[in-house]
C-alpha cells in the first residue's frame, strides 16, 4: 500500500510541475542600443555613484554608461558650456528578435528646437505644478505673452545639454524609455540664485515661484530623441530620488526623470527561416506530459 501511495504522490508532483510550467509568465526583455556612435567630441561621461569620475570624449566609457543598469552613470551632451548651438549626440540601434532593427539617436537641443516644442513644454510645466500655475495666472497677459515668446524664440539654453542616464526598449510592449539625470529639487538653487535658464525674464518668474511655493521645483533638461526618423522631445517635471549626488558639486544627479512616450515599434524584419513543422503550444506540451504521467501512475496502481 505504501508503494501505491508513493506512486500517487509522484503523479501529483508531475501534475503540479506541468501546471507551473504552463502558467509561468514570460519574462520581459529590456534592450539597450547597440552599435553606438557619437557625432561629436563635445560630450562627457560620469561613471556613476557618489564617487564617480568624469571622462570627456571617451566613447568606451560613454557606451558603458548607456548600456549598464546603473541609471546614475550618464552621458552629458554638449558639456563645454551652457548654450548648445548644435544637435550633438549619439546614434545606435535596437536589435530585437521580434521587432527587427530600429535606429535611434539622442542629441542636445538648440534654439531652433525650442521654437518647435517650447509652447508644449511651458504648458506641461504649468500643468505639472499647481503652485507655479497660480503664480503664472497672476501675471498680466502682456507678461505671459513675453514669457512665451522667450521660451519659443530663444529657448532656455541651460536646459539643452542633457545628461542621459539610459535609453531602453521594452521588447514585449515596444515602449522606448529615456532617463535624464537632474536635480530632485531646484528651488534652493533658483533662490540663491545658482541656477539660471539663460533668459532673465523666465529666471525672474522661476525665482518668484521658488520664493513663494511650498513644494519642490522639478524641471529636467531636454533631449532630442529620434526613433526611426520620428522626433520626440524628452523632458519631465516629476523626479524620483537617484540616491546619489555628483562627486564634483555634491548636488547634481540627485533626481531621475523618465520620458516614456507611447512609441509603438512594429516588426520591420520578416522571419529569416519559416518553421518546417508546427510546434506544439506550451499548454499542449503540458497536456501531453500530464496525460503520460497519469497513465503511468494508473498502470502502477493496477499492478
């Protein structure tokens, strides 16, 4: 009798194992760009953490920072000053077994770019912070018009030299995500003032906000992101703590800003070799294993 009970338990074990195999969820695969190249000698890499080092124009260090899993290691585009006058950055490819190969590039932002996205950026800033929006509504129409003109014609130069923490593709969803390293709260820098946008009028508006509002001021830099020849402007107004500060000023890189647009990448490469015969679905394989296990158990019990 003991032997028969043991055989029944073995059959139950087979059932449980097959069930686990059939119902286990597929693991998400996150891809990073491959074949990365830079179109400039105006970039530098921060190697990450609280004691990281800065490496200017070092392609090996930059590629490592863009492909590793450490969001605090980052690549600053146009690092030599605070007024980018060209779109400098890097290009690469997402190489997916299911989606094919897709080209991607990230660059700094110029005055010409601000003319394209400046209005939307300002609207998003005001929508992100009710206290800043209240101060904006207290301005006269003339003041609001002047501020918009500043943003859309000359831009905010200091925001155009982004620090790129990562660029990834969720293969299952087709979502592209870009992370930017910045400050968790700019309020103290603006009040001092240590942070300027490069435009006196908009600096005055931000300084007023910094001295009046109770909450943080979170504003990322801006990156120009191109995926398969379609352009997006990546920025954010909601930071999460990075857990570190930069080794040089003990302030920068304290916040992580994520840009996760609804970019849907569709397969652009057909299968290289069509299957020669049908392959059973995992559930079908599980059913065959289960049937075999139960039949073997029944034969043993009968004996």
